[in-house]
């Protein structure tokens, strides 16, 4: 089997058994499949770079044959596979040792990603904006999260978050543009593939496809690097704890999240007040305080954790809007009115009601309405 056929076979296995598998990544079967395909890819890399010597530092991209260009992505796929590698077996039942082993796999993945990027830079395939980012790395093969996106030199400058957001938007747009250009070239190649008169044009388009694919993968590399460095930072924090502290921290976080969720579902409040009464009286008077929240806000806060709510409108503005739209707020039966004992009008009404009731009882003696014992 040729190296091209072997590479195509490996990429097919990665797609079916790694990227689109139904197995859990921490399962023994998945990790065995992962180890197997990594071994095949490492052997292929040895053949391409050492045995066949398809690439040389003295060559430019024009000196590299079209059929060899695709092998520049070997390090990219090795990096992807290493990022999924986990420690399994009885030796790694301890969470601390398992996390440390995972960190070593992630470090190797970062190194492979950077080898891929540097190779593209050496052949002048890498876009200039990505090349500038690499030049700012203090250690080329060990970038940090802070180095991925440039920040203001003054640490007190509050525009850092906005600057990072703008760079992320630009990176997203560049990634999308690279993918769209690749799709356009692939479509063009498909249309000319069956035409016998355009053999030279086909090869030119195929070469452009390989080069554009490398550019597309280079942008994906920076996105993957960010995710890996975040995960590595989290695992480093865990490995600095003792195993008992790790268990306690995990349990504490789970209990806290569970309590918060239960409180949210039950409408929990620490105030000494009754919630089972209406928001408004019949005359429109506000009877109790309330917070305006929509379902979307509640769901967002369940995901993102605790937060403070800021008022978007006054209670009076809200009630006016509700009445204009014909909606009526419901919150329970209205509490009975409490009358002042000094209210003479109310006392007169109660006196007349009592007299009418006495007159009715005198006119209708007890049992007079049931003379034939009907039950």
C-alpha cells in the first residue's frame, strides 16, 4: 500500500472510529482504537519524513509536489488524537495521577499543533495575521492563553476584554472565509474532474485545494489551542490539591448547584413575607414586591450561575403596560377587606343586616319548613 493510500485509510478510521463514534472517550475500547490509529499515524510520519524524505528545510513550497502537500497535516491529526487520549487501567484509579497524565497528553497535543503551524510558516503557507501571533509567543512550542490574543501593555487598561472580543470576531470571520474558499475550490475541482481536456487545470486546482486546506486547518488549530489551554489550566488547579480536597471540592460544587436549583424551582426567598397573596388589589394597588423575570433569563442564570438582576422598568410602568394590553395579573385570592371600627357607615350596614336576620328567624321558626319530615 502506498503512503497516500495509507494516509487516506487512516483519515477514514479517524472519521468513523474517533470523530463519529458512539463510545465514551474514557472507555477502554475507544482508547484502544485511539492508540492504534496514533501508532499507524506515527509510522506514516516516519516513512514520509525519514524514509522517503518528501520534505526538506531547503525547499520552498513550489519545490514540493502536489501529491505530497497533504502530508503536511499529519501533525495536525496527531495533535487532535493526543488531545483525546486518557489514562486508563488500574494504575490510574487515583484522580490525581489520572489528571497529571491527561496534562502530559495535552502538552504533547499543543506541541504537535505548533509543529504543524511552524511547518506552514516555514513554507509560507500560513496567513500573515497568524504568523504575527506566533512571533509574539515567548516559547514557540508552549504558548499561553494570554499570548493567543494581544492585550494592552498597561495592566490597568480596561479595554482588554473588548480587544480580545474583537480579535475573536476577526478570527471567526477569517476561519469562515477560509472554509468557504476551500468549499468553492472543491466544488470547482468536482466539475472539472471528468473533463479529459483539463488535466493541467485539474492539477492546479487540486494543488490549490491542498494549500487552502492547510490554511483552514491552521485557523482550527488556534481554536483548538485555546480550548486545550483552558482545560490544562483547570487540570493544573486540580493537581495542586490533595485527593481528599479534590473530592470535597467536587462534592461541595455539586451540592451548591443542587441547592441553588431546588431553591430556584420552589421560588425560595429568605424574606419573612407571604407569597400566597395577589400582586394587585381590585383598585390596582401594589400589595407585594415582585421581580420581573422572563423564562429565558431564568434558564440563562441556571447555566451561568449566580447573578444580580437590574430593574428594566418601574413597577408602575409595568402595570400600566399590562392594563393597556388587557392582561390581568393573578397571584391568589384577594385578601378580605379590614374595616375600621370607627367607620359609622359600615357599622350601620352591619346593624341593618343583623336586624333583618333576627326578623327572618322570628317569622320562620326552627323546623317550620319541614312539617312532613322530608329528608
